[in-house]
C-alpha cells in the first residue's frame, strides 16, 4: 500500500477534530504520533530501536507539560535526568503546542528521514496560527529546551556504545539460533540487553524460567513442543490465519517473487500498541495531558520490555521452529509468517504486549472494549477486543499460529511482560503523587 493511502487511513483513525481549541490540540498530538510511526515504518527500524524512538519522543511531550505546577517531572523517578527549568516560560506559552513541538523535534533527531518528520511538524505548527508571534516563539523555545534535555539524557543509554560492539557470532551448537529464509538476515540487536532500563532496577529480577533443554529425542519435552507447532500449522483455521497475519508486525518482511526480492514495510509490534494507546485515548475523549500520559506510559513499558526480552533471547539463544523442523522433521516445511531474525525465547510479542496491556489497563480499566484499526493501512481488517489483556493474549498466540514460536516462549513471555508492566505502573505512581 502506498504511503499516501497510509496517511489517508491514519487520518480516518486519528483525526476526529472538534471546533473546540482544546480538542484541536489533542488531535494535533495524535497527528504527531501518527507521523512519527509513519517515519519509523518508512525507515524500517527494528522493533527494539523503534521502542527507543517512541520512549524519548513521548517523554519530551510529557516533560513539556511540567510547566503546569500540578504535573510532576520525570526527574521524580529518574534523578539522573536533567530536568529543564520551566519557570521562565510559565504563563507565556501554549504548552500543548510546546509538547507537540518537543515530541516531533526529539523524534527527528532519532530517525533517518528527519526531513520527512520536520515537514510534518511544519504542517502541524500551521494549526497554531491563532497564537500571537510572541507566544508562538516562546512555545517553540520551551519545546526545544525540553527536547534538548531529553536528547542529552538519551546519549547515556548505551545505544551509541552498542553500535560499536562486535557483530553477533553464530554458535556451533545445534541448539542455537541460526538465520532463516528467505532473507537469512543477521541477528538483530544482539546487545540490546545492555541498554539502560528506565523502571527495571535489575534485569535479573525479570528473567523467565529457563527454556526447555534442547533435544532431538522424539520423547523429549522440547521435541514435543516443536511437534506441536508443526502439527498446528498444518491445520490452521481461517480465523487462526487471520490472527497470525493481524499481529505479524514484521518490519523485516521480505517479499520474494521469482528472482526479485523487495522489502514490504510494516508496522512494528511496538507501533501497533502505540496505536492502541491512541485508540483508547480517542474513545475516552481524553484531554491533552491524559493522552500524552497514555502514549508515554505505553512507550516506557514497551522500551523496558524489549530490553528484558532481548536480554533473555541472546542468553538462552533458542533455535527457531523453522530451523529445527527443517533439520529434523520436514525439510520442505515453512511457517505461515516469516521467522524474525533473532533467537526464539521468549516471544517478543508476548512480552511487550503483556507489558503494554498492563499499563493501558491501569490507565483505562481492566474491561475496556475497543476496535483495533491499527492494521487497516496494511490491508487487514479491524478486530474487536473486550480488554487490553485479551488483545495481548491474542498477540501472543498469534506467534504460535504463525509457526515462529513454541508455546513455552509465549506463555512465559506473557508472564514476563505482565511483571514488567506492573513494575512500570508501580514506578510511575511517583508521578501521580
């Protein structure tokens, strides 16, 4: 689907504007978030890296709002974050414009297609033409001040250091992960577990139980879980297949047509949950602050969840179903979904979905019915859920239907993610006091 159509559909999803100025500002926030997601898809960032972009961009919007005395600074839970001083700007700015500016300005520093994002920012700023030149200039200045502070803090998260580490070296053990068809891509972000977490004091505390020991013995627990994947994928129902495709969210998807190979750009799993955060905010008609909070809290949960999950993936280094089945059961078998280029245990979708669902449940309630339209721009129909937890469980089992994860990775991934999400919620309560 062309980018023009994607923008049109995002418009249908996010832009329910009102003549009321406050609601217009909220719509600009959703518009900015959609623009950031669009650039992340365009630039084909890996899911962990995408979560980093979401974290710092939404943190910028959140921190900008501390110009209001009732709003706590992120500094309350992270003293190492250099809190920008809002005193000089109080009463002299449009804080909501500042927040949108800071959000997009920060994102532009973290993506490749920064000009694309800045063009979107220029278009959004035109919606604030009703402001006086002085207020407009002060609002931009405050947004830039916050963005600079957040970007400075981002430099100490170990991202630059992990870019310099040696590339992943394949292990010789037959139990270990190996690249899979059709692209045989190298391992993605093998050092992501070294990244600085935000709310998790120690990754060790969130490690799942050990993965089943590898075995080619047909009577072993490991072989049986592989056989479970193999048998299930041979008899998928139409609904099973639709679920797998709906939650695919594979930015590495490679389309192969004869001798021609080309990438099909897709939403990342984190981008899917950021979309759900926007849907929940719109459905509840959340004001600007609470909409920013929904995006920021969700982004924070995603970010920490990816670090915890990747820490486990490259420690256990479990072989994917496709590799095992092709070597020991059926050489011609292929999963419904393309196998992502990183180890199997635990399931990333399971971990990050459970974490995001826990945060969103804390914000909007355990029983929150919503229609998920995030995949419509990619040619898939909407789906309805009665709770965020239901959506997370479906996202998790979709990986089993897709043939790319064993049940243990899914079940333990959900537990791992829920613990992370609950920890994020508990830490963020310091910002509510």
